[in-house]
C-alpha cells in the first residue's frame, strides 16, 4: 500500500532525477523544463513536446522512434517510461502512429508478472479503454487525467485504492511507476469527482428528498441530464406501463360493449297496463289500429318506459323471450310534456318470438310505449309472458 513515507521517498527520488521531476510537474500542471533538451534525448524531447502541446515536435520524435527495429530483443521496446510517453502523445495529438501496437505485441514475450501487468494496462490505454478497471488500474488514472478525461467516481476510486493495497506491490515498481502510483493515490483520495449521485439508489433518495421543491422545469432538466444507464430503464418502464394501461383500457371497453349488448337496458320499463283508449293515432285508438277490430284487449300486452331524462341518439331495443308467436307490434315514442301528447311510431324488425325497435333521436322526457298483439291468449298467459320479458339496449 502507498504510505506517506512512500510518497516522501518518491518525491525525494524525483527531485534527484530530472525526468521524473518533469513527469511530476506534468501531472500536477506545472511548467516542465529540462536542462538537456537535445533531440538525442528522446524521452526528454517527447516530454517537452507533450508539456508544450507541440504537435510537430512530437510527430518528429515519434517518427524517429518508429524507424527503429521493433522486436522482443530491442531494449527500447521494454522502456516503460518511453512507451508511456508515446501512448500519451499519440492520444493527445490524434493517434497518428500505429507502430505502437506492434511494440505492445512484442512486449508480451516478457514472462515476468509485473511487466505483463504493465503491458495489459498499456494495451487498454492504446485501445482507448479508459474504464478504471483491469490490471494496474492506477497507471490509467494519471494518463486519463493528462488527456483531460478523468471523472473518477466512488466505486472507481475504491477499485484503485484496493489495487494499491496489494502486498509488496509498491516495492516491486520502478521509480517511474512509483510516481504514477503516488499520483493515482492522491487522485482517488483528494480529487475524486463530486457527483451529485452515482447510483440509482442515490438518485431515488435525491428525488424523494427534493420532491416538494421540484418544478416542471427542474424535472424536465433532470430528465434531460440523466445518464443513459438511467434513461433506458425509465423509457422501457414507461413504454411497458403505457402498453399495459392501453391493454387494460381496451379490454375494459370491449367488456363494457359486451355488457351493453347483452345486459338489460338502463331505460327503466314500467310494466303496468295503460288505457289504450286514451292513446290515439290519427283519430283511431291503438287497439283499433293494431287489431282492426278482430281481437279483444286480452290478446294485447302493453307496457311503457319511465320518462327518459336525457336526449339520446339512435339506439335499438330488442324485446325477446316472449315464448309465444307475435302477431303484430307497435312501438312509439310519446312526450307527455309537449302539449297534446305527440307521438312517433318506431320502425320494427319482427320475428315470431321477438322484435327489435329502431328508436330515433329523442328529446328528454320521452317515453317508449310497447303494444304487442298475440293470437287468443288468456290474460294469465299474457301476464306470464310479461314477467319473463328480456329487453336489451344497443347503441
């Protein structure tokens, strides 16, 4: 584990090594200077080019390096300091050099554990895999900071911290990697990004706590700024709920339609006799019209609805379960509150045991009157039929 003593030792070593001090200055954002800035010193030239954001100088020096022989026996391919600078500059200045991948490939021949783990970290950085994970994650932290993309959260900081606690790891590192490890340690302890929330539970807690203060504008801003990992589940949830609600509503509408088609009408029917002589059609009584004088009143079943309170558009009333053959039917609409009781005769569709009345648009306070003619039935039989009538409203 990196301790305070280790940090002090690293800074003491760096103060006696100009290039390590330059690396520390670079990471900490200070001016980088070297006493020997000759082009023969490749590492120093690359450091200065990166520190001064000198694209041309970096391209020149990296081009010279790319002309060298790349093999497992070439010492420069195993120079971690040099390879790190090549990776860093290549990332900063547009990734123009692909020879670095060949260098990383030949470095895999080193069977020692520490070089292998370092090379895994370098390979991830070359692939632009900047997730704080994998081997030697502490190497990634200063690198990502130097390219301006470091946003380390609590879980990533915890991962780096645990990796630095590996027993005896720090003592096995070269001075260059000790500098990187110490700076990574500083980042996770002191410079961790202060996210308002880093997990779904924290987000829920925040929204719950501030729910009373949330305006529509703030809520809209919150949704727009949610990370993709929150937005996608939310969208899926909303879409699923929408489909479910639509299905429930559709099912309910279908069930209601079935209920209307198959249930008794909401028009209250008063099954009481009325005086046929009191209702006339163009000067003739209903009895005279329907029977033409050939039947007695005992062959008639008559009933009427209670006054209908609201206006209604076209609808159909089916009267069934009569259990006796119908000779004739008259259904009409009357208005008791409109002067001389005007009435409208309703068109019908009749079979031998039931009929359908097609009722036009009616005004409030209308009554439906039904008169059914049978062939020679006793009054008891007619009354039995009345009690078993089934009426159904459609539309």
